C-alpha cells in the first residue's frame, strides 16, 4: 500500500527533532524558533494530531523493548481501536496545516530527513490505513505480523553513529566523527534533551529545563567517572578527564548553545561506553 510520509505524525515529529538538532549545532537561532513554534502549535495537547502521535508512540516506544508476541498482538488491536476514535476530518485538516507550515517556514527538504526505523513507522501508518481502505485480509495479517514481530524481537538500541569501541579511539577522533554525522540518527536521551531544554529555554518556564539539564549532566559525570576505571591508557584517561572538567564548568555559568552540543556529544560517548559493557 502506498504510504504518504507527509501525513505520518511520527515521521514528521522525528524529522523536525533532527532538524532542530542541526539548527542547534550550527547556531541557527531563527530556525530553532521556527521549529519550536511548529512543534508547539501543531502537536499541542488536545489536537487530533497530538493524539495520533501518542498512538504511534505506543507502538514506536515499545520497539525499544522485547515484549511477548501475544502482548504485541493485543497492543496492536488496542491502538487500532484508539485510532478509530480520532476525528478523521479534523485530523486531515491539522495534517494539511502542519505540512503547509513546514513548507513555508522550513522548506520541503525537511521531508527528506533521515529518520531511523522509517519503514517501521510506515508499517504502523499502513495498519491504521487498513481500517479505512480496501486492503485484503492477507495483506492486513502480514502487516500486523511484521509489526508484532518487530515489537517482540530482541531490542536494538539506536546509536548516534557507527564507530569502533571507544577504547580504540582518541577523543578528538570521536568528536570529529560525531560532528560529521550530527544530522543522522539521535539517541533517545538526545531527543529528550532537545525536547526539554531547547523548547523551554526560550520560554518563561525555564525551571523544568534547568532541573532536567542539571540532572542529565550529573548522570553523565557519574558515567564518565565510572568509565575511567576501565581504561589504563593515559591518553584516553586524559580525554575523559577533559570531558569531566568541561561538564563541571557548566554549573558555573549561564547555558549556551555550545553547552547543549557538548552534552549531546557526551551522551553519545556514554552510550558507547554502556554498550561496550
């Protein structure tokens, strides 16, 4: 079945998040504000678009865990019923407004952004489309089998970049490679950092963002400190200590764009350390 990614809320949301990451990394403040406004206005609570995104997330977020096959099938049945409750006419209107806003404010290139698990998101969309289209029974069963299989498969963690074990790399090499692929897939914690901090630092409600930012920096400091114990190489240990020094400096000044980039790089480093365990 043909899939229109421009009307897939999960794809659009992820594509916008990745565009925000790129805008943050290169300091395009106007573009950051445009993306923030789009996300806030079109995905705010109470809209049919937000409801649909939450329905997608029920399946998308579960994909990071291996759940029993029978549970996956029940979950699919439940979310299909929830999707049927949406007002299709209002949803279509909201989707159209979002697409037009993206085209006008950011350009159509956003729809070409790389989004991990895009094929899986397309399969979810087709499951919901099967409620209103003349899809054969066989095709419906195959689609749902694919999604159930994905949900019940061994979990795979999305990495921000493909790289060798961190013990074989100098920190400068890590930073260079991360920068060169920064617009690619993002870790879940990096998305959370952007969602929580970038969108709220520009508003009046900054307390939540600062609290989350400080807690995340504390988590990263602890992980880097523990990671030091695993390496004897003096160069690697010095690189880790340099990261710790830069993280410690964050509590002594007002946050800047460069600080968010530093934390995102460190999140990728910590993820690599944890995956090597």
